[in-house]
């Protein structure tokens, strides 16, 4: 997928708050959003119009110790409005899709990525386990993307927090209007063992979100045609491409 090269930043912490507000796009384009939803539901009947969180204003700031943190505000909206905003080409650039992903790595250094099932909104695309944050990720008025990472990883792969070594920091890939917060996560098994374990879990599920797993051991194994540009940029960075250095 094409697009401008993203910016990659090492981030020590996320400071994300809920600030409920109306969304002009959802109100002004309500009829268009509903028509679009009906078409997408006809294509993929299992889509569900739940509540999701979108990011409003955000900034990267220096903490007192010199570390970078990401500060941002979130508000709640319908999934159908989010989906239309995305599919219409992000017409409102005052908001962002700020979400988290589990950058899942095996003990032998490979990354494991899932291929989205065709009944999902992103069918066929290859990603780390991820999801748009929702109200279950809000605790005392704050959005906890670490909790979202753990929840989505378990739902999509069957891996539990107890199976993982979860890094403290984040790698944030900023590709406006996308802000992908990558949480480095490691499993203490080799890539083939982890792949087989996850695919056994997928086979046991009635309607899994992923169809199969892919292993990437080098930049040469990145399947760019089926992978969003921000994913390609992250993996090039992770595999040491000198053109993809992270800011801190």
C-alpha cells in the first residue's frame, strides 16, 4: 500500500485521556455513513457496529528526564462512522486513528504477523494483532492501550499475558492520520512453534479474526503488497534498515 514514509519514535509512556465530544463528521455525514454501512454489511454480514475510540488532539513531548511521551485525547463514536471516515479517505484530519499493536517476536528473533480473515473489515491484510480501542480500554478516565494490546493479542492468537515478556516502552509509528503504538512483545519459543500454536488456536475458533500466521525473519520477507505502509516501515526499522531510524 502506498503513502508517505512514516515517522518512527521511541516513546517511554502514553498519557491518554478521555475527553467526550461531538464529532462533526459523524453528524454532518450521517446519511452517507449509514448508506456506506449498509453496503459494507451486505459484503461482510458479520461486521458489528459497536462503540470505538478515536484520537483527537495529540502531541509528543519531552518528560523531565528527557524521555519522549505521547499525550492525547480520545472520544467515543460508532464503528460505522469510524469505518466510513477511513473508507472515505480520512476527510476529517482533525482526528486520528490512535491504536495499539502487539509487535510479536519469537525467541529466535522473527516477527509473527496475522492475516486478517475475510469476514473482517480488513480481510486479507497482514498485521500484528491489533484493534481499534473501545470503551473497555478506559479506566478512571484514561485510555489504556497496554490493556488493549493484551486483550487483542489473546482474542486473536490465544496468547495470554503470562505467556509473554512485554516491554515497558513503545515504538510509535506516526503516519497521519494513523498513530500506531507498537508494544514489543516476546514469546519464549521459536517462530515455527509459536506459529503452530497460534494456528491450532485459530482452528479451534468458530469465527477467528485471523486466517493464518506469517513469519518475517528479515526485511526481504515483508509482504508489502498486502501490508499497510506503516507496517512495512516498522518492520524495516525493526530489521535494521538504516533509512528507518527512530527518533527518541
